[in-house]
């Protein structure tokens, strides 16, 4: 088997079970009030289960960088059959991610933020005709908050992470909790910039009335989570909390993760052979 074949088999038979094992770890409920705190809490819970998989693949990539095309590592048939069990799950996740990228929301029935690399706000003519200027401005401010945080990209990455954990029900629950918290956080940000909560609530209700079936692409849509609509409207009609905006922080987590990925690649380059041969289903 060639180098690429061994890499794929090892990624599937090692990282596949590792992902599901991490996904099955129970998550405690968050006792938080600020929208940004809830959003960060659940975003970490969505992404952390796939972090060991990312580091494992980085290590395998490091091994492949120094390995000749015809590798001397041999994987057992058991490993190959085990990899075939997880291959459909990863193919499903990859195909769903590709399909979501191809679905371009050129027209929306309400308000949305679209664009993976360059997010932009789209307001439909139907919504413009349906609501008054203050309500329309509230919708624009909410969507502008999504654009500032690159939420379409984060939604796409979060959905991919959740799909890699399929069919674990806890992963889907964490995904739904994060999507709800994301809307809370963007509502709070819009209100902190002068938007009236009642105007934003009216914009959300108008959006729900207009939208019957929205796109499944990675877009942030106003009123996207109908299940939590009542709690969201009630929250908008209450006074804005004092800590509605997060403190200014540096992307320490991204730096830490990036350093870990680079470290895993370097580890694979220099000690990948020894680590792989320590596995019971890899020989030479």
C-alpha cells in the first residue's frame, strides 16, 4: 500500500473512533446569562470533540511529509476493514460540507448574512416592504453583527465538526444550543449599538412570517431557530444586561490550537515512524 493509502486508513481507523469517543463525553448545562458567554461556551463544546482528530491528522501529515511514496509501513486487514466502517461517515460529512459551499443564497425571503470569506448582509425586498424603517435598521444591525464575527464561516465549520461526530445525539444537541446562543449574542450586540429590542423582535417575527423554507447553506439568517423563538423574543423585550458585550480579548485559543497543530506536524516528521509502529495493527 502506498503512503497516501496508509495515511487514509490510519486517519479513519484511529481518528474515526477517537472522534465518536470524544463526542460521547457528556456536557454540563451552562448557567450563564450574557449572550456572548453562552455563545463561547457552546462554541467550545461544538469544536473541542474534533480537536484530537485534527491533531491526529496533523501528526499523520507530518509522517507522510518525510515518508517515501512507497512506504515500508504495513497496516493489517483488520485496520482496513475498521477504516471502511468509518469511511461512509466521513464521506457524508465531507459531501455535506461541499454541498453547503455550493449553495449560494442569491435571494433570501428575509434577512441573512452570506459569504464564507467575505460575509455580506442581504435584505430582501419583501422584508423592506413589510416593515417600517426602524425595524429594517434593527435587522440590518443584527446581520451586521453576524458579518463582523464571520459567522457564516463559523457556522460552516461548526456544522462540519458536528457532522464528523454523527450519529452521536449529544453533538446535535450541542450544535442546536450553540446556534441559539449565537443569535442571543448577536441580538445583544445589536442592542448595545443602539438598536431597540422591540424593533429587533418585530424584525424577527416578520422574517419568520416571510420565510417558509430557507437555504441550508452556511448563512446566518434572522429568525433561523424557530424552536427558540419565544425565549428569544422574551429576552429582547427585557432590559439589556450590563455585561452584554464581551471584554476585548486576544485570540489566545487560536494561537494555542495553531501551535498544537504545527507541533503535531513536527512530531510526525521526526518521530512518526516510531509512533506508528507502536500501534498494534501497523508493521514494517
